[in-house]
């Protein structure tokens, strides 16, 4: 007798780096351990895609028996990746830093093309910039449904295009559909679309919320905000599944000691809520001469260059290093070697960076630079006594870092916090909640 199957739809999946691919991967593993056949429909992401980075070391994490269909992302994404590939290959390597174009010219070109895209193209792409993936992914999903007759379909946003694939399958085949919001859509405090788009996006999102059998959000605050904003969503269908971490990725290791207190950030810059300017200004104080900052991750090139220039201006460039993109295992090793891990929260009182849960796995003290007074990331770190949460003010950061450095000097930094394992925030626990919703009668 053939085992029941479940269809998962996500634009990103390993070897694409990031936490969204990990969420889908661990959900697939959980479902397979429960005896289900699993098929994942994802985009065929080019190594030259400017929005995503491939980590080929993640290929080995995909279990045997998991069916993965990588679907063409569409003409726009393919053309962009092709052109970017030509530009990068014409330089001295696979880095925009090596492109044979003066930095000023490159900056002007990026600014002009970015403005044209943001004002004349992006507002008309509904529901988002990945809408061109919809016809190809929908066709592949329909073929899977006809062939395997899955009992349920799961879709992960962002992009929200994935939800409309789930809606189409729900309407056409009557499948049980679970929609997972990695990020909020219409009420996202970090989004500022034109007014006409707000009305249209609200209507589109209501069609998703009305048709989905279950809707998952990444924080309780997002769930409550959605229930208050969208009357079509009832509380019985709205649930919470946090981001998570895999304990096996964080093997116990001896804490490296050195002559400097090591502050580590593994993430991206170039987003509205993330600027290390004030952190650098705080580090420039003479009292913090024995502190260093290490940044690793995929950041916008202009944002990274600004920080490099700022560190040089402050005379601390010898204590600030940018490692760039690292394979996942190296990123985790860097986290575990930190004296303290720094993280920028989100304003608006809804979102928690998924990186926080990875930091939980590293079991190092965390310094949250809060997005605002309602930042749920700051509140969670305080409640769990996992670290400190402060405002993004230079003087506050300076005094906090001095206190951290003093405790580090005395060898008492770790003992101030509860750095034990947090099993409730592992991937197995969190995706298990989603798996229950997919497989319930």
C-alpha cells in the first residue's frame, strides 16, 4: 500500500542558504519520519541570483527519498541572473568587489536602476516580485497532485506567490492547505507600498486567509495583529510556529579565549532596521580597545562599504572585520566562538529575526539592539535571561559593552545568563506543530 504524501511549496530550499530553507527542510524530515512521502516544489535558483546565496555544503542535509522538483523561476529572474553572471565573470572572480567598474560609477548605476525598479516595476508585480514563478510552479504542483494525490499542501511565504499556488490547489482539488507566514504581508511595519497597493494587497491577502485551513505565524504578536486586522481570519485557524535551530548542528566545543572580547554578528546589513554605525561609534571609545567586532553574512555591498569606511574613519578598522558569506558550518563555528552575539530587532512589535533561534543553539550571550520599545525579540531574550536588550543609542551601547567586557575580563560573563539548551525552540518542536496541522483528520 502506498504511503500518504504531502506537498510542500517554497521558493527557497537547500542548497539556498538562510533559515526559510531550513524551515521547509526540517518540516520535510519530520513528515518523512511520520511515514509520509514528501515532495518539495522550489525554484531553481541560479548561483548568480542577487537575492540568494547557495551553500553547496547543505546538499548533504537533504535526506534520501525526499522528492525535490526545482522549477524555472521565470524569465525576469533568469535574465537578471544571466546578466549578473556575465558581469561578474568579466571581472576577476565571483564578487561584485572585483567587477572592473569604478566604485562611483557602479554606485550611480545601482542607484538609478534601483530607483527605476522600485518606482516603475516592483509596484505592479502582484503579489510580489516572484509572481513570474507562479505559472511554472503551479503546473508542476498540479502534476504532482494528479500523480501522487497528496493529503495536504503546505506553502511558505515570503514570497507570497507561494500562497496563491496553495490557494489554486485548494480550490481545484479540495486539498487541505496550510499557509505559513514567515513574514507578515499587508501589515508589515517595514513595508511601505503605494496606497493603491495597500487596498489591493488587502483583498488578495484576505483571499488567502479565507481559503487556508490553517494559517501559521512566526510570533504570537503577528498572530494577534492579523486577527485584529483581518476579520476573515478566525482564531481557531490561526496558530504560531516559531523559527528554530537544529541541536545537532551545534556540537559542544571549547570556548576560544583570546586577548579581545569578541562581538559577532552573523547576518545581513542594508536593511532599514540594521545599521552598525552607532555600534561602531560605541566601540571606538578608548575603554573598549580590547573589544573586536566580526561580521559574517550576505550584506548589500554599499552597506558593507559604508561600515568599512566608518570603521576606518573612527580608527578601529583593525578591530572590525567582515568575513563575507560563509558556509553554514563555518558560520555556526564563528557563533560558538563569540564572547557575545549581537542582533538587531525589528520595530513594530511583531517580528523576531529567525537568527535569534540560531543564536539560541550557539548558547552564547546575546546583545539585542531593540527595534523599539515593543520589540518581541528583546522581550524574549530578557524573559529567557539569554542576554541583554538595549536601545540603539551610542552612549547606551557603550556602557552596555563596557559592562559585558568587564564581566568577560573577570570570567563571569556566561554565569550571568541562562545558556542551557532550549528544546522548545528546536526545529523538531516547531515544525512538529505544523506537521500536526497538515496531517490531522
